[in-house]
């Protein structure tokens, strides 16, 4: 309940200030206003590289859908007039079964133009009878990790860190 009241008070203060938030200055100088972007930017996948870890057609479609969904969810720190492109490469996707346990290892990297790369690596285990669902879950988690980090890099570049 306390968190809800805090979030409501924060929303009301931002609304009362006309959509202006205050940037936190870590050197102790006076805080300066930062205009908060309105709306969501148009985020597009520039290139999907599956040359290191080829996927079946259904899995590739799932990955593209997941990347689109996750790109819409994260806060890029940009408004609706902005266009952001990113690249995504699946470097490794290994599925092994040992003694009744299915293990999925996945590594992915993403880039923004003129930006640093974001890398995510995950090893996940589960039942061999749920192979497809497990691979999809791992792809979803790795995609979310890469896109969240890319959005953080973009927010930092735009100086709109929340």
C-alpha cells in the first residue's frame, strides 16, 4: 500500500510539473529539469543473425515475435518521434539431454548503431518432454536481457536514466 501511495504521489508531482522530471546530479550541483519524452519510439530489428545458431522456421518466428514484444515493453528514453534500430545475433543455442534432464544453453548479443554491445547468456534445465517450450522460454529470457541492456545504453546516451 505504501508503494502505491508513493507511485501515485510521484505521478501527480510529474503531472503537476507539466511532464518535467528533475535529473539527479551526482556531483552535488543544482538539479536541472529534463523533459520527459511522450509516447513510445518506433523500434525496429535491423538485422537478425542466426548464422552461428540456426533455428527452425517456427523457432525463428517465435524469436522475431519475442524481440518485437520485448522491444515495445522496455523504456528506451525516447518519444514517439524517435526511431531506434538494433541488431541481434544468436551466438549459441545448445540443447543436451543427460540422464533424463534437458539442458538448454543460449548466448545472444545485440547492438545499437554506434553503441556498445549487450550480451546475455543463460543455461536452463527442464524435462525432456517439454523441449519446445523450454527452448522458447530460454529464447524469451535471453532476448529480454539483451533488449533491456540495449534500452539502458540508449537511455544513458540520451541522458534520461530513470
